[in-house]
């Protein structure tokens, strides 16, 4: 597999690796994929009262492009309003990383992770209020 | 000579090539021993013995034939066979094809059933598949979780019309040694032909065909420091086993395999087998020490699984699965060492190792396996570097892994209900 320098950079030096407290009401967690499929992404966002993502982190079990896609997404999410984040498409991620055709699935999974994290945060908020 | 590398010692070679990844993939192929390469050089250029051994009318041919026969002797000597029982081929893949298809075609009136094992090399499995297309029936035995075959299960699979049993001596992925001596007793008693793929065992495990009741044995040169593109098939003369040629054109090798003999390759294989016979015992001891050092150095890593039996195994092989890290990212993380992976992610197929699946490993563990195979030029430094690298990279990938985090929190990811992907 030939990867772009950008994938390799994110794979070698992944940004924002870590975990937030899942039970924190300001945190949304998205856990997508399956071990048997070869990729699992856990993406977390921390959202302020104005529904703006102030922080994001991830952990990923998967190939280099899955790691790079999650790492890139954490960078993209910071500072974005939830409504804006909701609009991020897999094609943007794939383009940004110049993913090979066989690895487009990784960008789809990263998009799923964003949606799942936002949904989780909204559920959280709903439960609490 | 104009080839300085041929005169280097192993240490000098390590220094010269240290910028390259550390080579721990000897089961894939070995470098040609400089002593072998030197011999081969004497059978190529105009001032050397470049003749065609089939040329009966002049000195060039006679000298080439002498060299081929000397090499035949050397190959036969390693396995305690008669030189007349050695047929040159292009490698173990061709030998497997010739043995299995050749015997099945020759004896097709005697029966139509074959037995092999799910963990055999693709050269054996694909030859069997081809015979199935032609109307033969094949039983594919499942090995025990250790990778070894339960002889009772093999005996139970034998039928009245069983023609041939093909079982490899040493497995290429997990290095386990099958009890071919015992299998030979079973097959000989019933008059069934026994083929053994010994590509991974010759030069690593003692083979005595005076004692072992093997009828056909595939051999390769490039797994034991000989050149690529040359191999042999042992065909027993007493009791005589017949095979139908798969390649026609001139009737070389007593009609079993036509084609001009590649003298330099054959000489190389002969020399490699001679060296193996002389040095095998000492070399195995050295490699076992290095393997034990590697295993000891990795054993404190949590959640690792050794694939295949540790005792019934060649010391050259260590195959380990690292739980909670993904195969492709693992291979990328280990780019400073040249190893093989049970993950085919980097190739067109997404299928993990069929050998590891056959011994009962989960798909995830099959994907995250690494085969370390050690050889003649492996040093203690190589091993220590590898141990350090593996520790660092596994730590890094696990810090990245949500599955590892679950495991640390006492959640078993295998029991989580994952969305279908």
C-alpha cells in the first residue's frame, strides 16, 4: 500500500490521542466499526454551552489510513459548531489525506464516528436536562 | 574476484547492509551463502564450465554432467537417499505439483482419494484443488490447535481408495514439525503413496529416508542458502514409485522432468545441501539460543499468543499474535525489521492467514500475527534491537487502541456487540 505523506505523518505522529470521561455531560463519544472488520474508531468531543466543539480526541484500532483519518478529524472538529461538524463528509477526509481507493472505507468510518459522537452528546444533554 | 560481497564475513555483511531493515524473514527466502555463490560462478562464463550436461559429444558437456551428478550426490546425502532418486525441478512448488499430480495421474486406476492438511503450502493445496476438478476426491484434515496433526484422525480418514497422502514436514508459517516417520508407517502398511513437502525442513531437521517411509519428497534450494529457481523431487526406487511427467520435451531426468538442466543452479543447490549437512547441528544450536532470547525478550508483553507448538518446532521460527493491535499498522510500525505478517491487508485480499485460521485463531489474532524467522546471519544484536523495537511499537499502538483501553478497563472486546460492518 502506498500512502501519501500526509497519511504517514498522521500515522507516525497522531494528534489528540486520548480519552475524555465518557460520563461527563459535555462529552460525546462515538464508537464505530468492529474488530473483525479490522477498524474500530473511538472519537470523543467536548462541547461548550454554545454547542461549539472545544476539544476532540480519539483512539483507533486499524490500519494507517484509519488512524490518519481519525487523527485528522480531531483537528478538523476543534472550534467547529455542532451543526457545522455534522456536515463534514467522508470525501473531504479522503481528499485531504489522498487515500488510495481501497481505503476510502476508512474515511467513511471517520464520518460515522463524527455523527455518532454528536448524537451521543445530544442524547447526553437530553438526558441531563 | 569482482564480487567483494562473496569474500565478506557475516559481520562485515551486517555492517555493510545495516542501513537496511534487519532481515528476519529466512522462511521466505535466504540469501545465497557466499561459498555457494562462489561455486556457482564456476559454471557460467566462457572461461568456466558452462556446458550443457546433455551434450554427450564433447568435454563441455561431460564436465557439466559431472558437476550435476556431484550435486545430485550432495542433495541425496542430506536426506540419506540414493542419487538416482533425485529429480531436478525449478523449486518446491514444481516438485509439489509433479509429486501430487504426477502420482495421481499415474495411479488413477488404483483409487481417486487423496488426503492432505488445511495448513499445507498453497502449492500442495492448489494441486489438490486441480485434481478435484479432474474428478479426484480430497480430504483436508484440520490440525490440532498446536498445528500438529492427530494421527488417529489421519488414520480414520484413510479409505480403501486412498491413493496418496501429502503432509508437509515443517510448516512455513508456524514452524511446527509433523511426525512424518509415524505417518509413513501408516501409509506404507496400506500401500498408499506418501508425499512430504520438505521445503522448510531440509537442512533444519534431520531427514533419513532410509528409515522414514516417505515415497516422494519436495526440496528447495533457496530456503537453505542456495539460489532461487532450483529444487528437487525425491522419488523412491524401493519400493518403486511412479509418476507421470508434467513437463515434456526431451526426456531429461529419466523422463520425469524435461528441460535443459541449469547447471549453475544445481551446483549451488548441491553446495548449499553439503554445507547444511555439515553445519546443521551447530547452526541449529546457535539459532535456538537466539530464538530463546527473542521469546524471552517478548514474553513480558501482555496479551500475546504464540502460534503453533513450541516443542515440536524448528528453532528458526517464532510466530506471535499481538492482541488489540491491527495487522497492517503493526507491519508498518515494524518497518525497521523485515518480517512476515499473517495479515494480507497490504495485498489485494483482506483474508488473514489460512494457517492461523485453521489452528483456531480468531480473525483479529490471525491478522495481528508476526512471523519472525531466524537464520545463518542473524546476530544477537539483531535480536536485541528487535525486542526493543517490538516493545516500543506495541506500546505505542496499544496507547492508540480503543480495544486495548477496553481490555484495561476489564471489558472484553470479543463480547461487545459491534455493529455489522
